[in-house]
C-alpha cells in the first residue's frame, strides 16, 4: 500500500499520485494524503533538522527526485512581531508572516515550486496557469528555471503592468476574453488537450496545496506553539485549506492537539466564500467582482466547490469569514507601510482590516496570539495606494517650498 497517495475530497476514492487535476471518478477535488505512521516518522525527523527553505520540509511534501526539484529557496519567511499596530489595537500577540520576501514577491512561489517539480517528475511537456498576477509571475520564473514550456492565461482586462514579471521571466502570456473564470477554463482545456500540468493556484493542483501547507509548519516551528488565530486573505482558498491541512497533519504526528482558528477575509466586492460562511450555505459564484484587491477577487464561477472546501476548513477550526471594504483595505495597507515598515499589496492588507474588525467585535481578546498572513509585496500593485488626483510638487530650488 502506498504511503503517499491522492484522495478525493468528494467521493473518498483513493488513487496513486499522478498528473490528474480532479478526481477521474467524480470530478471532485483531489488532495495528497499520507499514512499516519509515515507522518509520525516524518515528524520525528523534522524536529531535529534546521530549515532554510520550504524544501527542508521535504518529508511532508510529495516524493520527488532531487534532480527534479525546481526551487529558488522559497519559504522559511520571517514572522515579525507587530511594533505599533498591535499596541494600538490592544493586542500584545499580533504577528505578521511576511510572504513578500519570497523570490518573486508572493506566497505563490511555494505552490508553483512544488507543481513545476512534479511536472518534471511526471515528464509533462509543459505547464499552464490561469492568473491575474502573482501566480503568473511565479509560473514564469519557475517554468523558465525548470526548462519547461510555460503558458500563462490572464483575463483580457489585466493591465500589462500586472504581468510584467511573468513576461520578463520568459513565460508566454495570453489574454482570454472575460473575467478570471474564463481564463481558468482555458487553462483546464489546454491541460486536458496537450497533457500540460495545470498549476493554477486554486484547487486544480493537489500539489499546490502541499506547497501552501508548509506555511503552517513554519508558523508552528517559528512560534513554538499554535497561535489562536491565523488571518488569511482568500480568493479561492487553497492557502487557507493548506494551512488547515498542515495543523491536521501535525495532530496526526502527535506534535499538537490544538488547531488555530482560521479567519478568511475577502473584499466586500467579491466575497463568495465569506458570504457562504456568514449565511451558512454553499458557495455561490460572484457575477460582478469589483475590488481594489484584485488578487483575492476570484468569482469562483463554475468551480464553486473550491469555495465549499474552504468554508469547510473555516468551520472545522471554529474560524470566521469576514469581508472588508476597499477603503478599509487601503487604510490598512498604508498603516502597515507607515507604522510597521511592511509594504504589501491591497489583498494582503485586508488581513489587518479584518483584525481591526475582530477587535472591535470582541472576537480577539488582549491575550490572544494572532498571525496575519501577508501574501504579496506592495510593488505588485503599488498604484492602488496613490490618491486620485494626486499632484506631486515640482520646484526649481528649495526656496520654492517656503
């Protein structure tokens, strides 16, 4: 019996690991599963090892030959204790897990590193991704390093600036008419017809989740304990589910009995997951997504099951699904930059907006420990913070300032 395998979240069928994106039996979401004894042994070994990158947690990642691992030493990002905002909010235990320091500036490097490595392991002729920015940048970088054909589908309205990184790395960027759901379907079709591995950072790749879950292992190792809350910006939700999966695995290892309460935060203008949690129902796709936080404005149209599995993880951890207005998000982003010295894209800043709400609503107590996951660097979308109509002064000499 295989110690590492695929399992379908919907029908429970078990499969050998392979190139599949979804369950071949029912079309459900596939995840990578590990036998409990395998996890216990992995946990014993990991305790005694120093770690400098995500791949130092290789024992809890899908088995892959060393020569097929495609990495830029992503992961093992720092946890930073709040210098100012925590005190202002009356929270002594406010921390930031700073994913902006990953090689291409976002947490997507984790998912794509594992996916591209597995594409090489299985001899795929290429990789394809649907992205509105960060995932495309990561795919361009890792696809080029892995010397594998790389196609990046983006919605037609995507500004060239959002895909500049992907183009610079050498990925082939193609616009698809319609919103993200349309480029999502294009990636699915290409993967099916050409045998490419779909590395879209939703739930389409079981391997992508495995990269994200290492965030949870790192938080546990860096803090020496399970935090009370982890606040996560969510589009489709694989990073939230991945973090849930990591702590569930650590329970099986015997490392902890506690799960952190996972908090999903979405933009008010596109919140299919948070609204489903709030209204205690299944996820309904968002027909008209509108938000400055473009990285989490995923409408989930046609793949609502991604949202359902995320809601399930929120409920299993007794977490919350929150929403934030664009004005709250931008205010939080400026506060992070000015008071903590951390510059993040609006989607990441949504976590700080959520923490403010949680404190105001009495969810967060003074003695609680809370980690905000900051997923992308502010340079990814720096124009979002420029006030409309801003004019920068022009002078001839400093006397003009008087």
